[in-house]
C-alpha cells in the first residue's frame, strides 16, 4: 500500500511538472505573439501615415516634387498590398492567440478533472 501511495504521489508530481512546462511554453508563445502584434501595429501606423501623404500627393494637395503620377499610383498599390498582407498576418496572430487561450482553458479543465477524480478515489 505504501509503495502504491509513493508511486501515485510521484506520478502526480511528474504530471504537475509537465503541466507547468506546458504552461510556460504557452506563456512564452503568447508573449511572442503579443510582441509581434505590437510590431505589426507600429508598421500599420507607419503605412497609414505614408498612405495619407501619398493620397494627398495624388490629389495634388501636397508639393512633394514628385510629378510622376504613374510612380505615385504604383507606390499606392504597393502600399495597399502591404497593408493587406499585414492584416492577414494580424488575423493569423489573433487566431494563434485564441488557440493558446483555448489550450490554457483546456489544461485548467483537465487539472480540475484530475483533482475531482483524485478526491473521489479516496
């Protein structure tokens, strides 16, 4: 009986360590996603600022010295493509963040279930 109890405690301890490691992995991944979202937001702001400037130039409201409308339109389309790419990337990051939240929630539910089963078994 003592051996079985020791074995069960050892198993519980190992399980808790594994859970802690998984939590740390999710935390690090969540922090990386958060950093990437912040960097993305900065890039989007810079693109927005450049887009406003370019739009004014296209309308003739600004004297930038660029008279080549073809070049400005090319820059405009490049800007739109880049902005769309960033928006897709942001969506992917938000999905990853949501996935991490769900994994964390699942882990907590599994822990509660283990605790209930341990108390019911005694």
